[in-house]
C-alpha cells in the first residue's frame, strides 16, 4: 500500500479530510487539553496552526473568544466555515501582541525545523498577555522505540532518543505518512527557557495498553511568560 507523504508544512491541505476524521486523536488529545484549560467562557484564545478548525470550533461552542492562525489557505478556509472568517489570521503580523489569555499550539513543533521551533516559541510569547498560558503539545518523544500504537506506525529507530533526527511515520487513522522531527523532551524544555517561557506543568494524555506496552500518545506543556 502506498501512503501519501506530507513532507512540508504547506502540504497538510492534501490530507485535510483525513485530519477531520481522526477520532482516536481527538478523543485522546482534545479531551485531555480542554479540561486542562479550565474556565473557557469569554477567554481570548488563539489556536496557532489550528488546521481545519476542529478544536477551534469546540472551544467556540464552550464560549471562548477564539481565533485561529494557519499557514495553509485551504485550512484557513475550512476553519473560517466553522468559526467565521473574521476570526482567522493569515499572517502573524496581523495577530495582536500581549493579548491572548490562552495560546494553543498542537502537533506543530514536531513537524517543523529547529529554527522554526524557536521562531514559533518567540511568537507565542509575544502573543500571550501578562497572565496568559500557552499549551504546546505533540506526539510523545518517548515513544521513539515503540513500533506501533493505536495511532501510529514507527520504523525501528536509527538514532538514540537523545539525538535530534527525523524519520517517517505512518498515521494509522488517516493512512498517510509524515516526517516526524524527533527531539528529546529536555531539548524542548531548554528551548522554552531560552525563549523566556516558564514551564508550569507537563501533562501526558491517558495511558492505555497496546500489544503489551503501556502507551501515552501525547505530551502537553503548560507555559507562561517569565
């Protein structure tokens, strides 16, 4: 079976239909994140790299004043249909700084370059207000040596956990492949500190057992300005 490979940030529109149907991911990630945020009603929120707007819509229904930013025209159009065109940003320059109570960045940092990680973190810090929090999450790097979970298929690693490297993994629900940029958790923690973000908490999505392994699919970092 030939799987479609998503190799660049700008190519995610090619699997937009698949993204909307990834129910296991939604149950695991979104159902962990939303309770973490706590009070949502009237909070000024930004979904940074929010894709087709599935999470943005859920937050809107809970009463949030939610906005979304995404690089893809197609993703922004889909999100606009859910939360309104006026709530979509097409450039980072249009987003108000020192404004948001909550900035969410889901499943983005693990698919971009190290330089882009630094740029995104800097942007997030500038967008948060003085009392705001960022929730940054992605696939659990500790699963590098786990060949299969409910969500993913991974090849046998050619590098150590402590080494930054890239590999191709297959998304089981959507049937497509992505280039995952693996970095150890300590690397991300250093990037947060270097950017001027304080790590408040580290949360994992619920544990389950799969093929005699205990799995936590995602890691979420709660951060604030230093």
